[in-house]
């Protein structure tokens, strides 16, 4: 939930008895340190720091130019022009020694990885500081790789989950396993704790995940509407509107498959045809520029409005109240 999971939100969740998380995949080491320090000012309880560990993108000027030309009429609609060239706007943790050094120094209680795993040396450095580590898996092969690397727990990300799929290789076929099927598979086949994620929005969903054998449930979309999140007004309105019932997987916004609310950006599939977006996060540079141009003219339909299939169950209440409500719902379900 990089960009949405603010330190305020993470601290509120942790203070209420959950495990708050901040996504730092869209910032650098200095920015991440500031976020960690702010969480610590707000709570003395454990929290998680989530990192993106994607492969290096392969710049392709021809492909990138074709992508910009496809988007040019949309920029023109908002009296803007596309960027002259696209950049790699996010650095992978796999290639970020400054981020590793900062984490080793700051020692957050928990660190989690999305899109893959860092090097054995990086894992060893974090482990030596007593940092608990988790990593996302969307299939059994990824889960086995996580276990073999000595990571402490696996987040079983079902196809229902909002935001980016945690697939290690976005070019490989995706089995699209549900949260329930994936959780049961991993509980049976791997020997480390499994955390269920994907479409879980209330206490009954948490109870169901634990009944599948998960040790915990991870919720993301459920917290987007909380006032402490970083979601803007348009995102919140879209989440509460009809689009909440119509999420879709798309690679058009960022270059990697991600589940979002249906909007004008996700509807570009017909315009795109067989054209492939640039690699992640190069494509995201174009997506963010288009969103900025549209938003400046009052059009909010080109935002990255990530949301899971449980979006219609979203509740716009303070994070601490939501955690308390989830606990009550869970206890009622288990009574």
C-alpha cells in the first residue's frame, strides 16, 4: 500500500492491537527513515516495513515511445503532452544498498518483501539484527523459495487482493489462486507460518482465514477509506461508488499486474490492443504523468485506485475503530 499506508495509519493500527504497516517501495532510504521514525513517535508497538523487490526493468526506447504515442491523445485531452522519455522511478530493494544500510541501522521490528526476495547477504544482514521477515507468495513455487531463503513467514496473496500481484516473474503464467485455495495449499506444503491475504474485509473473513490454517490475516483495502490513509478524495469516492463492485487486474497503469477499481485508465485495454506497456516501474512514470495532467483538469479517472474484490465491504471509519470492530466481529464468529 505504498502511498496509502501512512505512518499515522500504521501507528493507529498498531496502537489498536493490529500490526500496522508502511509501504516504502515508492521512496528512498532517507524518506523511509523519516516514515519509520514517525511511526515510532506515535507508537511503541511493533509495525511492519514493506519493500518492493522487483527485477531490474529492461529499458526499450522503441516500446516506450510507442506507449507514449498511444497515450498522446489522452494527454492532449487535458492540454498536456506526454513526457519526452520515461524513467525508472522506483529503485528495487534488490539494488538499494542505502535502504539496506538504513534498515540495519533503524531496526524496524518486521520487514516484508513484495515481488521477490533480496539477496542472501541482505537477508542475513536483516536477520542478524533480529528483524522478523515476511514475503508475499502467489503460488507454491514462490512459497518454497521463501521458505528456503530462511524468511520467517509467508503472506499468501490470493487473486482477490488489491494492488500489485506479488508474482516473482510477471511474464510467467499466473495460476490466479484464490486466497482460500492458496492458503490451504501453503499451510499443507510449507513449514513456516502462513498469513492469508486477499479480499478479507471483516472479522468473519479473518475467522475464515484462520480456520484455513493461517496464523493471521492481512487486510489492505479495508483500511483505504480510513481517515488516516493517504487516499485522496477521488479515490475514496470511487471506492464507495459503483466501481467498488468492479475491480479488475491491469498492467496498463504501472507495467505490472495489479487489481484496481475500474476507471478510465483500466478501460484503455481496448485502445491498447496488443501493445505491451513498458516494464515496471517505467510504465508507471507515464501513468503518473497522465493522472497528474487529468487531475489538474478535474478528471480523476486515471488514478491508481488499487482495491481488492472485497471493496464493497469497505467502511470509512477511523483505523482504531476498525481494528476494534474487526476483533468484535471475529469473536462473535468464533463464539
